[in-house]
């Protein structure tokens, strides 16, 4: 899709690419740190960046409630979470704004940006988002709740209960499923009988939209339209973005045991980040020298975030019970 058809300015397109590139390079750095034993765990956004950044670009940062899932590095970077904050969480340092190093990484949270953490059981953020949307409707606030999750989560009870309630009460909730066709090791055809997840929206009385998640402009337009529809009182939307998962489920997974490597190589050849890079050059939105400088600047940011987080102190062991048990005054 041409970005002008989505009413995006040229400079916005450059920023979208920059955020996608930043998400990819932060993610790659975390894999390197994990493999060298410096951080304990990685769960990746690689292959999801176009959908994540395109979706978040359509939200009102700091106003809409955002309940991301663990792959949503591109979402939270778009909305204002800093690379240093991402790395502080990865290293489990005391300055980690999400949990002070107490949670697994990728439990993104920043109340100042209206980004709210999820629990580790997948899908638990969906009823929470519906609760935010219910509050917005009761208070008459012009806000939406955006909640994202993977295709595997769409088969869990939290998904069905949350969307059923949202449909009955016509709540302003945007349910964004990033369908990479694998629930850890289980392929889509063994999870879901319906052709798409989006078509499930009919049973909840909601709008259902299927979109190519490798095109950030199509995703932006889909989320923007859904947000406007919700603010008009027309209810929520289930948006399914088809994306690729370019790496194992997590750093504890070996996808060679269940995934055809030829299929994976074909997915990598269609990588949305590469497509976006080609697009901005072909449209003359940036020249080679400026693009090279942009990418160098991003790597400087990644290096700074890594060095800062690695130097930062861990939480004092005396605080281990804080936020778990009441502390004596």
C-alpha cells in the first residue's frame, strides 16, 4: 500500500522504518546477550515489527489504554518506552520501570504512557483491556483499549470471555491478534478450524478485519479505522494481522524440531523490515547516505542502552519481599 493512501506523511514513514529497525536491532542484541550468558531469556518480535509499529502509530499515546503481549517491542517503542528501559528489564536491574527487575522481560509497563503489564499466563490481559474499555464507556471518555496477543491465545478462555463481554456491551476495545501461525510449536491448522481468526468476531457481534501484517500502512489504516469506529460508539473490532515468526518461540526453544526450515527461509526472504527499507528508497523518501546514517544512529542507541543497563545495579537483596508481602513500618 502507498503510504499516501493511508494519509501518512513522508517523515512519518521514515520514523516508522526507524522504529521497526530499532526494534529489530534491540531484539538481535538481546539474543546475543542471552547466548553469551548475560541475560536469562528472550522472546522475540522479529517478523512482527511492521504490524506492531503500524498498529501503535494509530493509537493516542498516553491516552488510550494499551495492554501489549510479550512480543510487542515495536508497540511500546512507538508509544515512547525507551531502549534503556527495554534493556534494564532484559538485565533484570533495579531501574527496570516495569517491575524493578522482578518480572520476566517483556512484561512491558509504563503507567505514564498508559501501558499496563500482563501476567505470564497468556491472554490474561484481554479481560483487563475490556475492563478499561468498560470504564471509558461508563465515564464517557473518548479513549479506546488496545490489547494484543498471539494466535495461540485466541483459543483460550480469556479471549472468548473478554470479547463476548465487549461485544454485548459494544465496548471500545481493539483486539489485535498477531498471527504468526505457531503457538509455540503447534501450527495454525492444528489450533484453529476456521480459515481466519478475524471471522470469529461475528459470533461476538464485533467487526472482524484481516490484514497483511507485513505492511505497516495497511495495519495503521485498519487500526485507525477501528479506533474511529469505537469512538463513534459502534463497538470493538477484532483485527488479525498475518505476520512471520523469524526465530524460535523463545531463547528456550529449538524450532528445528518442529518447523520446516525451507518454510522459515521463505519467510525470511519476505521479511517486512527489508521490504520497508526497499520502499523508502524506491519512493525517494531518503537517500542511501541518510539511511546509512539513520541505521548507524540506531546502533549507537542500542549500544548505549546495552552499556547503561549492564552497568546499572541490581536490586538490593533486602528488598526481595517488597510488593509481595507487607513490610513492617
